[in-house]
């Protein structure tokens, strides 16, 4: 049941939402600006008043829920765009059973979208592609998931590709690798089945076909598995996740105990390591840090070569997260290891480091990490890992 309706509430009720981990938002023109929770309150208030369901006080409560949800989704290491923020507002309104207000908010968004579109004419070719693509989606949710996750940005045209174009991108990549192993008729059948979504290829490859898959075929795989027994294995997990592939991992004692004992700090400090702007360099930095700390040494990292948060990623698509996530996982790993000087990492320690890697790895701001953790049945630390 929805909360008691509050359309008569005072519009002057004091409202405060404390600043959280979400600090910035990406505007439609690509600019990164400070995140202002008050704007969410104002937007929800207007929608609630338009529907007659509630006023500012309930809007403030809902805005607080929206803020919490945004922090869960974007965890302080990635930056949402305006559309993603508005999507969360819609979701919170619907889950809170304020259906009239949700409808008013959706209509408001649609109206302003039309106004923006009217200011910038859509080329006839693009309009036709969008029209053709729309008929293949069974519902709005399917269309939303496609555009938010699989549709690549076309920088030369300043727009996202349509489903028709995504299908062609996928088939073009398959032709590069299969050539005449399939007859033209078979390629036509594949195209028809993909367009209608009666049969689809690997969705990882639907996302990554083209530049990303040419750079590394890891992004074409759905899942992988590793039982870490060396520091390099943790760096491999980071690289695989950054390619968009899921990782299953084991923290059973028989493999975790193969990791070196953490030596006590000697005071030796290695040269500052410069991290380059690539998946490989990020993974190498993690491997280098883990190795140094396990040998009783320390090391600092220079992140100046990493592109700033919000920059477009030309190969993987989406936008860069900036150096923040890498710094977070390196600091976390260092703290874990230095707390175990003279001992092995525990199974839970290794599990926590891998989960931290998964937490901070976001592929272009659109694909999150997929992890599954396996452990001994008689390991009480792992059994209670999610408690508390």
C-alpha cells in the first residue's frame, strides 16, 4: 500500500539530503557537473503536485530513496548521466505505488524529449533506422535494456546505433572471422533471426563485436574460472572483468595457502609506478602492488596518465571511470595485506579483495562485474561472509 497521501502538505517543509558518495552527474551534452539532490526533490514535487497525490514532504522522502538507490548503483566510483538518474526516479515512484505521479513524471520526460528533438532535426536515414528497429522490441523494457547496455555510441554521427545497426556490426565481425564458412543464405538467416530476436548470438559479443573484440577476444566469452594461487591470478581476474566477462573463482584453502606469506614491512619503498590508460596497465599495477606488499616493500602509483572520469571510451564504448576505482582497489588490497604481516591471507581476505575488484570494475559505465565465489563447505569465515 502507498503511504498516506499528502497533497495538502506544506511546500515549505525543510528538506535536507546529506551529500553522499555520488558527487557528480553527466549532462546530456557530456559535461560533468556537481550532483544536486535538491533538483530531484523539485522534480518529484512538481510531478506529485501535478497528479494531486502528494507534496514536498513526501517528495523529499522519495528523493532520499532515489539518492540511496543511485549510491548503490554507482558506488562513488562511476558517474551516472541525467537519463540514468531520471530512470531511477521513475523506478522509485512506481515501486512506491505512486502510479499517477510516475505517469506524470514519464509524460514530463517525454514532453521535454520532444522539445529537445524539435530543436535538433533528426536525419531521415536515422529516423528510418530507428523506426525499423523499434518494431523488433517486444516491450519498452527490452528497448531500454538494449539502448542502455548494447547500443554503441557513433561519434561521427553524435548518436547511438539502432538495433538494425547492432545486428550488422555483429554479423560483419562474424564474417571477418568465419568468411565463407557460412553461405550467404545462412548469413541472411542469421540476420533475420537476430533482428526478430528469435535466436541471438552471445550477448557479450553483441556488446563487444567490432573494435572491442578485435582488441581482445576475452570480451566475447560469457564466463571464466580461476582458483587463485599466485598474485598474478588476481590481476588476471581484474583484466577479465574489465573485458566484460564473468569470473567464477575458488577460495578453497588448498589454493589460497599457496599464496606467499606476507612479509613484515622492511621500510623499502620502490620507485613510483606510472599507470597507463589501459586495462593491461591497470591489471599490471595490481599485480605489482600485491607482489611488493607481500615482499615487505611499499610502492606508490602515479595516475596522471589515466583519462579523467566521464571521457568517452572509443574501443569498449561508454565513458571512463577515471583513476578513482583503481586507487580504491589498490588501497583496499594494501590495507588487507599489511594487516596480515607475517601470515598468509585468509580465505575471506582473498574473497574480499576479489569482490573489491568486482565492485570497482565497471565497463564503460554500463556493464558491471559478474562474480561467483566457491569455498570449502567447512570454512566458517566464508559461510558468514555476508553476515553483518
